[in-house]
C-alpha cells in the first residue's frame, strides 16, 4: 500500500517547478501513448499510460497543485477509455483488458487503468455492473495516502456515476438493483471521508492551519458522493430513512472531525429533498447534538430550519405535513438539547439558534403566538444566567430576535401579547434597549398601528421605558447628545397620536396611563411628551362635546381643590369636567420643567376648549393659571410681549364669560400691557387690547368709548416713545407706531364705532405728516411706504360709490 506521508510540502516556488516538471513528463508520456493508440498497439498504450499515471504518485505537491496534475491526466484517460472501447470491437474482450491492466508495475497506475477499463466493462454488460463496481471500490483500498486516495476514488465516482444500477437504469436487473448502487456510493463515500479526515495528521503540527485550509479545498471531492446519492431515482423516502441517512450520519458522527462534520451536515441539508428532511427530523436533529463541541452547530441547524421554512412556503398543502410530524416541537427540543450538550457554546451561538427557530416559527406557524412566545421564553431561560448582555455580537442577534416579530406582524399590538418579549429586553443594556424602543415606535408609525387599550399602552411603555424615563445605568440627561435626545423625544411625541380609542372611557384610561409614565421622565422630557398628551385630551373633550351637543352640559363648579389623583372609579362615565381636571393637572406639571411659555400656551388652549363647551368656571380657572404663570415665571421681555398678544387674542375669542369675569380678565390683560418694559411694546399691546372691547360676533361686546380710550392711551405712549428717542439718541425715532395706530383708528371707523370720528382721524394724519417732516425724525423708507399705502387706502375708500365714500369724504389726504 502507498501510504507514506511527507513531513510537509515544498515552498510555493518549488511547488510551481515541481508541477511544471510533472506536467511536462505527463505530456511526454501522453505523446508516446497517443502514438501507440494511433498504431492500435495495446501493450505500448498500457506501458506509456502507466508511466503517465505514475506521475500521480508524487507526495510533494500540495492538494491544489496535485489537482492540476490530476485534471491533465484525467483528460488523457478519457482518450484511453475510447481506445479500450475500440479495442473490444477488434476482438479483444473486456475481461482480457480487465486482467491485462492489472499487470501494471505500480499500484496507483494499475488502479486508474482498472477503473478506466471497468467503465468500459460495465458499459458492455459482459459482467454485472454491481460485481465490477464492488471489485473496483474494494481494490481502491490499495491506496491509503490521503491525497492520492481521494483523487483516485473521485475518479472512480466520476466514471461510474452514469453506470449505477439505479431504478429505470439500463444496468438495473441482471446488473444489480438500486440497493447495490446505494451500497457502492456509500462505501466509496465512507472510504473517501476516512482519507479526508486523515489529512489533518499529514505533516508537522505547526502547519495544521495550512493543512486545514488545504483540506477545505478538497471537501467537494467527498461531498460529490452525497450529491450522487441524492440524484438516484430509486432512493425513495423509505430507503433514505432506513439506509442512506443512518449510514451517512454514522460516518459523520464517528469521524469526530470538526471540518468534516460541519461540511457533511451542510451537504446533507443542501442536497437531499426538503420533504425527506421533514420526515426524518428526529434522526437528523439527533445527530446535531452528537457533533463535536467546536462544530458550528448553530449554522447547520439554521440552514436546516431555513430550508424547511422555504419548503413550507412553497405550497399551502405542505403546512399540514409540518403539523403531522410536529416539526416545531422537535426543532425546539433539539435547540434546547444542543445548547445543554455544548456547554461551552458562546452566548451568541445560543441566541443565533433561537433566532433561527423563531424565523422558522414565524414563517411556518405565524398564527401560533404561543409558539413564538415559547421560543422567546426558551431564550429568556438562557439569558437568565447571564444578566445584562455585554457581548456585542450576542446583542446584535438579540436585536434580530426582537425585530423579527415586528417585521412579520407589522403590528405592535400583536407583539404586546408576547409575555416573554419584555423579559428579553430586560437583559439588554440601556443603549440597546433605547435602540429597540426607537425601532418599536418607528414600526408603529410606519404601519399606522393604533394602540386602543389601556393595558396595551401600559405594556408598550414598559418596552419604551428607556425613552420615556430614566433607568438604572442610563446617563444623566445632561450627558445625552442634545440632537439625538430631541429626535427621540419628538418620536415619543408622535407616538401619543397613535394612542386612541373611540370609547371615551377607555380613551381617558389611555391618557392617564400615558401621563403616569411620562411624569417619570424628568423635567427635560416633559416639555416634549406632555404637549401632545394635552392635545390628545383636548381631542377627547371635543368628541364629548360633539356627543353631548343635544344635551345640556352639567356645568359643575370647578376649582383647583378638585385636582386629586384620578382613581379607577373616577374614570368611569367620563365627562368633559373630568378631562379638564386631567388637563389642568397635566399642564401644571410643566411648571417643573420649567417651561412657562409652553404652559401658558396650553392653558389658553384649554381655556378655549372650555369656552366651546360653555364651561365658564373651568375656562376662568385656566385663564387664572395663565395669568399666574405670566406674573410669576415669565420675565423675559420678548416672551412677555408674545404672551400678552396670545392672552389678548384668546380672550377676544371667548364668549362664555359673564360681565364680571370678563371685566376682571380684560382689566388684567390691559394692566399687563401697560407694564411692559419697552415703550413700543407697551404701545402695541395697549392698542391690541382695544379689540377686547369691540367684538364683531353676534352678541359680542362693542364698547366704542373704551376702544377710544385704549387708542388714545396707545397714542400717548407712542408720543412718549418718540420723545424718549429724541432725548437718548439726539433725534426722534421713526413714526411707525403712529401709522400703526392710524390703521387701528381706520379699522374701528369702518366698523361703525361712533367715537372714532373724521376729525380724530384727520388730526392723526396731520400729526404723522408733521412728525415725518420734522428734522428730528429719522427717515425710514419702510415707514414712508407704510404711511403712503395707508393714504392710498383712504383715497380708495373715498372713491367708492356707496355709504363708505360718504363717511370718508371729510378726511383730506
């Protein structure tokens, strides 16, 4: 037997030279072989072909270089096979040839020639195919050198694959049965795998990594046998289950080689039909737990589950088969068993297995949430002994695991029914949990998923707690990136609009649940999360108003003392008053931010909603809180100006107040206006307050005298501002304020205020002209254009043909 093993291969340069020399010799011997073939000289042909094949006896070439040499000789053997066929036509029997080639001096050339003649022998049917094949596969045992033996048996497999006694084959019958064909392939596979595994011991230990790479390059030589088995028509499910799979798996498990086990398991999964895998799950999965601990079992099982899930999607009727064989239960048990057996399996490997099982479950049993939750529960058990996951690769796989149900169902409400889903998230660190929270909200927004039950909202916020509140291990709010923080909180704000229910009582419970979680978020988050909650509550108020518009609203007295915490009993039979109580508590929470300007705007929004519901006490309370906020918390002069205009604009639209309450609020607003820091701001705020005394709506206040008083006061302030500018800057400022006041006079003049006369307007126009012509007045083209436009408007009104022109007639411009 030729079984000598070298201590290593020569260097790369030497390899190239050795290969070139060997190829040259092959070419040389092939030349004489061809000449003998042309002369029909059998003995010379065998002599030179044996010399050519003798070059394959080398042990100095690496597997890659040896393959190049083998392919060259393989091409030459094809021509020799044709010669043998022709030789039989000239009267030489196949039996004679079969005996003659065995006289070759060396074993390796002898066996290559024997396989070549054997191919012709089988084709002639002069002898049963099974006998020839059995003889050949046994004779090949004479080569035990790993590389030489692998290529020899590869040659045997190549020349015999179309001569197997398969069902419906021309060689079946007297030549043998499909069982004989299977036995031949299995025996050849077994021997090739043994040779392949032995390669790891070829050479010094320091070159083991290099040898493993070379072994990997030769793996297809072994795998082709399994491919041949899968192509046999006579290998039905019963034969596969009873003969083929047990024999192959026996070889896989017993070889105890990491590379061989992984590759061959992958081959089995890839080459044999999916329906065979489904019907032999017990056997196949049982082998997975017997593989070496270093084998990448997670990838093997993942590929199997992926194949099965694709098979399940191929046709609806296939799904019944999965239920019949209890595929999920078997796969689930196998995953758990593999994890238990391979105690050294890294966490990422275990999680990968659960990801593969979950993917399979979502594809095959998407309607079985209990199966999905069972997979997540198994993963939780594995994670319970770990605590917080610090492995980045494992974390990435957990994110994949958690994202799979979201992507499959496109409905977060369905995911919220999975009891083990939040338990897995508990094992993620703060940053990863926040990423998952963002993914969940984005899924809700993308799919337009409405969360319509309070208990589901509670479950949702448990998943989003890293976004809506501080938690253990989280950085302080000051340490967070401001831009990222704003983006995340804006996403939470958008989420509020997806929390809704047509049932008013349930909607109120949803609002209370959301508020409970938002209030744990700290002052910085409240400015983002509470405003959308307020508007969602206002939407509920308007819906209640719409439903009760034909009924008289129960106008109960509302006071701040009623601001106790809402209980579940309070939530029943919801009324606008209860919602407004909730709103007052919610907006009050913004004082802790502090966000006084935002709080003031929301108080005014709520007051306007109470006005629409004809709830005067509630509207008055919201205005009171707005004024308190203005007095105590808003100190910036620009913010004060904006706030005054908001207050006046909202108060002007209120129709619910009685005379006393309206006078009180109007007096407060005008008082604040006159106390602004800058004179121009004072002037504008005061003339805006004039609208509080002149409301065009039916039944609205129209107190022309008080309007005139406001405008006169604004005029005095404008004059004072002009004089102050003259003192401080040496020249008067622009007359913008006078022109603005003139426009207010014209507004009320047109709307029938009897206290605004032609004479008053004429005097104001003359005042403006005088001021603009004064040397102390700073010229401003914008103001000039504004005043010119106002005068053009007056001229236009004078030219009208109705009563308007008559009223404007006395004004000279």
